[in-house]
């Protein structure tokens, strides 16, 4: 009998323990439900937002109304979305996160050709910089970042001096464009524009998030931007160039070459030392053949480094059978580099040598140098005034 009683007591204890375990599990689930963060509005498609609303017992068609307010009217505050019921405006704030990142700074160049913005997505990391630029005809270009910092260590680039911190999410990339379009609207500009991935980071090291972002940019229900108004600039990542040709053949390709001499290129772009210049040019040529698009070769002019006669002739030689544009970009001084900008005479000498050999070449003037918004200058220097 005692053994039976002990067995019954033990069985009772087991049942109690199981009950306690189930209670603990339920408490954990309830806690997790309470602490699950609301999805950020910029991370959602219209369809995804509709499914979330439906799961909460709301009408899915409200998603389209909300997205129209955000992407067509640039209104992010649900309280001001007048075709939504008052009750729903309050409820939606509990379901979706409509917050905006903190803007750390905004700087406008003296000639009004560029405005630089710095956004803080997370408080414990450096901000992300984006640049709104205008050409001489006042057509805007939105320069967006794809990473915080960069792993490529190019010696002429301030972003590289930060080191690599992390990839930006598609939502963080989308937000940059949304914010700058909102700024264009505020300034009463026609928001027809170009998007260039020439900000912080190497975009082709963040292909998954870039792909999601550019699909949204092309989506007529949100941005409706033509593929041909987008450009991805790369240091020459071979697999990335191939990926662009296979997946986004209508998006423009720009490749930062910077020297036709392997040793010089290795010194100024050390992480690209494993990619022979011939292979880079061959991949660009293959991209052009597949896509029918005219690639851009970017060439940062560095005093006494890559601007001599020999390098100009070598550059013309390796590109002679490639139909491309060459953008010569005078080095923009940075606080982290001892490199120097060549004198105008040296720049034009290099330019004319290429022109004489029939190259399509332009000497580019960077916008926003005075606010550290020029090519290679983005590095979130919070001490700037």
C-alpha cells in the first residue's frame, strides 16, 4: 500500500510539474506576444500590410489607403489620414510602427547644388548619410547609402576609414529615398529624378536588401521609378556585376576602376587586389553585351598617382573595344587621407589624352564638396557644423 501511495504521490507531483511547465510555457508565449515589436511601415509591401490588418480583424483594403497617404502624399502620421475612421487611426498605431529615424543633421552647400542628411537608425551606431543633388538644369539625383561603413578599404574614400559596421536593411534604404522625395515635394520640385547607389558602402555586398529596395522603387504603387533612372556603382565585384546583368539588366552599371595599372589599383583599392583588371573589364564587357546598356567607368583623379600620360594611354588601350562612358572625378579631400587633388591643368591633360583617342569622357565636378557631400566624403562626421 505504501508503495502504491508513493507511486500515486509521485504521479501527482509529475502532473503538477507538467502543469507548472505548461503554465510557464504559456506565460513565455504571452510575454513574447506582448514584446513582439510592431513591424516598421517602410519594411512592408501593400500586400503584407493588408495581411497584417486582416489578421487583426481589420479590412485589408485599408492597406492601400495607408500606402497612398505615405507614398503619394508623404503623410506618415495616421492621425492625419482623413479617409480612415478616427477609431482605426488610433488602432493602427498599435499594430504598425510609423516612427521616423532621428535626423542628426542637414547641411546645404553654398551653391545649393547639394543637401546632405544624416539619419540615426539605431542609437548605438554611426548615422547614415544620404545626399540630394541637383545638376545645372536643376534635375535632382538621390544618392543613397547601402551600408554603414565599408569593408573595401579604398584609400581615397572616407567611408572606408570607418570600417564595416553592417548592411542596411531594404526598409532603411527605402526610407532614404522616401525622405528625399518628401523634401523635393516640400521644395515644390518635380519629383522626377535619378537614384544612384553611390553613398556609403559597396551595394553589391548587400545584394539581397538592394534587390528588395529597387523592386519597391520600381513599383508603380509606391515610387514608380524607371529601371533606367537607377544606377548601381561598384568597386568592380565580379559576381555582383554578373548578378546585375542576370537580374536587373536595365539598371545602369558604374564601375570604379581608378587605374589601368594593376599595382597602382592594388595600392589604392587593396581589397580588389584579387580581381585582375582584365577580368573586371571582361565582366563589364559581358554585362554590356547581355544588357545592351552603356556602362560607366569611374576614375578618381589622384595627384601624382594615376594621372600620368602612361596611365591615360593604358586606360584608353584596355577600354578601346568597350563602348562606355568615362567619368573623371577629381579627388575630394578627406580628413583620413594624405592623397591630393591634381591641379586643373593635370586633370585636363588626362582628359584630353583620352578624348584624342576617341573615348567618351567627362570631367565631373562634384556637388557638395564644401559640406563633405562629394564623392568619397561620406563618413558621418558628427563634429561638422
